[in-house]
C-alpha cells in the first residue's frame, strides 16, 4: 500500500488506531443492570418473549433492584428450575435514562470512553440475540407499544424505510450528551449470529425455501414426502439454537481459536454496512460527530478474515477515526489464550480486549494456583507487548473483568485457575462473600499497575464500587448505587459455606480509582511512553519499571510480597518527586522509602 493510500481521509494512517482510543479510560456499561432511570419502560412478558429455551411463567415480574441476588423470586420457585436457569429470566429495568442520569458520576470518576454491551433490540437481558440491529431495544425508549408498531411497519430489508423509534432517538441524544462531556461511545455488535427472533430469520420460519432471506443463514430444507410438509434446519452458534449463525461463504471452514479466510453472504454484508452507517452518521449529513465512535466485535474469530478486512475499509471510509476492538479470547479453554497478532496487523482491528495481559497480571499480583514468579511476569509481559508497534500496544483494551468474567475482587479472592471453576455451580468452595484485607491490597497494587502501564485501562461497571461477583451471570448484578437499599445477600444454593452480607457502595474503592485515573491523565507518559522493566539492587523481589516519553520519566515500584522492604532512591537518581503512594510513607532523608507488605509508589524522575 502506497503512502498516499495508506492515509484515511482525516490523515490517520489506515493501520493505526485513533489517538483518542490510546488515551481512553474505558468504562463498560451493561445497561440492563446499570440504573433504572425510567420505570415506565420496564421489560414486559411481551418484550421478553422467546428470549430463552425456558418459557417465562405467567406471573413473572420485574425483580426489585435491591433483591438478594441468590434468592429466587416467588414466580421463579414454582418452576422447579435451579437458580442458574431462572436467573436468565430476571430483569431489573436498567435503561438509557439511567445512564444519562449518571453522566455526572462518570465525569467525577474521570472516564472518557464508554463501551456499551449490546443495546440493539433483543428479547434477552444480554442482547446478543438481536431482533433488529438497526433499532435500540424497545425497553430503552419512552414508548414500547409505539416502537413495536414502528418496527412492525418497516421493510427491514430496505434501509430507506427505516424509521427512528423513541429508543433510537434517546440513544442518539445520549451520544450527543456524552460527546459534549468529552466521552466517546463504542457499541457492541455480533456479526456472527443473530437471535431467532431476528426479522430475517422469522421470515424464513414463515416462508421456508420461498423466503428471500433463506441464504442469510446456514439453512437446510427437508421435505417429508409422505406429508408434503417442509421443515428446516440451521446452525446455531456453538450449538445454541436461539443464536442462529449468519452464513459464511468462500471458506473451507472455521478453525476454532484461529483466523480463517472467507466472507459473509453479500446480502448480510450489505445489511450490516447499512446498520453501521445508521449509527455512525445518524442524520446522514456526512458529519459523524453525532454518531458512535467505535465498535466492540463479539466472538471475532468466528467471523472470516475477508469480511473483517472489508469491514475496516468500510467503517474507516465513513469515519477516519473509528475504533475497532475484537473479542479474541481462547484457542483452547482453559489453558491456551488466543494470539491476537493476526487481528491487529492494521488491516482488521485496532486492538483486542486484552485478556492476554490480565491473565499474566493476575497470576503475579493475586498469586492464585496458576501463579507466576517476578522473572516470569517480566518475561511474559514483554512477550505480550513488545511484538506490537507502540500504537497497537497503547490502544489495547486492558480489562480485568467484564460481563464474561468474574469481578476483579472475586477473581483475586479465589485461587482457582484463570476463568476455570469460577462460580459456585462449578466449585462449591468458590467465595462470593467479602474478601479479607490482603485481597484488597493485592487488587489495589494490580490497579496501580493497570493505570501506569501500556494500554488503555478498562473498568467493568461496578468494580469501582467494590462489587463482588463470580463468573457469568453473577458478574451481572445490578449496581450498588448509594441511594438504593439492598437486602442482605446470602450464599448460593450450590455453596458449601454460609454468609449474610449487605451489599453497599464502597466509597474508598471509588476514591482510589479516581486517584489512579487522575494520575494517568496527569502526564502523557502513561499513555504514550515506553516501558522498561528494571531490577532494584536493594531487593530483587520488587517489581519496578520505568515509563519514559521524551524528557519525562517515571519509576513505578511494587512490593507485592507479605514482607517489609526498603528502596534507596539515591542509587537510582539524584532528583525525584513522589507523585503517588499506596501504604508507603514519605521519602525519608537521603532517598530512603520504606515499603510495607503489599505497598507501592510512583516517583517522577527530574532530569
């Protein structure tokens, strides 16, 4: 590619991520569990229809926000299903009004980029089972019946007939308000599969081989010669029948955990592009400032590389600074993580959700069963980051927890192998109650690493509140806002221990996150600087690294051990300034700083 063609319209090289994404402090919002700002649009039996294999009971109702998480509702008990079946039926009514209400909270915290889990119209709580890609879920608007009527009247295959529902308008207005506060917006989409309520799939169910959309999925029509009746079969994502897979073409087949060539069916591709343009440039005037700023792409390795290459070209032609981050997680669960390299060469994604970094960091800072030593940590971190150009390193979404993994405090409290046997249903001894003080110290050291290292730090909504939670679905509890009174939480029916604790907002944890974000924003060195691991002569057990940009240099030091240590800064540099301390005192005369067990500090080195 020539240098001329290597530039997008805005001057950003095609293969490079936008600068705003490298400077991002990510905050991930799962809308249904964030905040119920408008009880008038709460989910109903109708809006949840066909969301699950299990049918919702006729007396189903919204669950109160402060409900004991592991306690089944009165409507759930008679089903005879266990907690982990009925929990998928549960709704709390979180909505976009709740997000808008909490913009001042997000500003106070200091985040500047939001990654929304899917909010496309869908019957489930997670919304990866799209009914419509081109509409926001009807329970996020102001007029459920009116929005349903609008969508029913459209020709979904023809974008010229698409209308704007109240939910759509509310989202566009929210984007504008977030942009006015300096906060970027990224939406989550799955181009691998839809829900079985998706409009094109419903047409196939109705018209079978006469459907104009029969080639959108991997369908097979079977006619019974005796009855003359035709049925059809289709592929569900990893066998899940309410998530039918969109058709892949020109491919020799998937290789689980690895990239594979091919594309999506042309009609599917055309529809996806129309959906993208709708949310990237809502008013169609060529000014994308009122649209979303990027996308997180679900189960990215299940979609062929040919599509992804074309997809990047398309979105960059609309918005030259559009950010793409892929979910590229497991090659072989639970022991082998995917190598993101094929997806971040500059022709597909800008970054991935960086579970690869977190697995190593957890193994060092939490010291679980799959723990690693300090030399191993240094070596593995280098192997993860240094194979990429600096702009790729800087744009990686460095996340610790998400809707798909245990909450940060819980994953540090438990010693299980990463992402393995990490909820009571899988391990009766998995701890879902409040950790001891050592766990909080370990988490705080890890967080200091997250906010002083290469890559854009990410917060899973609620972690900054000190929330607890095992793996999905226990990581999707409603957020513990200070103005909501919660019932005591008691243990899971699967747990082999008991407790009773009242969930509440942890102000100390929130303030700690705020201080870390403020420090990261205080200098471009934490975003754009290089890193260099170093060994301090006083104690080979201390983790230390430099962050350097031009003439600016910082030293970050961690004592993640259960013993006291000491550092003599005079042997490192004659001039320094203490800018952050966790459990360490001030620097003493002659440059000595005492480091209690589980402590850390950051100094600016004055040249």
